[in-house]
C-alpha cells in the first residue's frame, strides 16, 4: 500500500489507517471525501422535498411531521412557508417532549406557552402562531 492511499483519521487520541478510495466517476467517495481530523460530520434529516431539518425530530409530534409537510404542500403553500411551518412544528415537538406533554394532551394553550418560551430564546417569525394553529388542527383532526 502506498502512502498516498492512506489517510490518518484521529478518534479519541488513537490513529487508525483507513484506505482512501481512488476517485473516479463511478465511486461515490469521489463526491463525498472522508471527514478531516477535527471536522464534525453534519447529518441532516429530510422531511419533504423542500424541507430539511438540521437534526432528527424528537418529541410526541415527530412521527407527524412528514404527513404535516405533505398536507401543507397539498394546500399549495410555498417552499419557504413549508420550511418555516415544519421548523416551528419540530421545535414545538421538542419543547413538548421537554415539558412532558403527550400527543393526546396537546392544545392551543401549550402553543401559546411555547411561543412565549420561544420569544425569550429566538426572534419569533410573524407566522409562528398560524403555523402552530395549523399543526394542532392537523393533529387533532387525525
């Protein structure tokens, strides 16, 4: 094995030798190089064709996010509006998990409490309240 075929990858203060694939047009590794030492790998979660989240959704509404995105897409919302609505829905779901609220206990009062919490931590968007209303209506009608 030639030195050019080796790539040192450091993990937990140990060095491992990994054979780097040779780049060619039929090799997926030519498009996605191995991560460099000290660089973190970012994994994204795709909810819909136009919506990608930076982390895997969690909480009681996580299982409903894909169908919620499909429903808003079918209603004709723009890609930007879909992104914003699914993002606020994912944040709301994570907050519900932190506060211990289950799907059957979701109501508009929790949405109001979440919006107050959110306003203390990030800049709210004008459509946040409507997005949560759409989400709660969607979940309650399922």
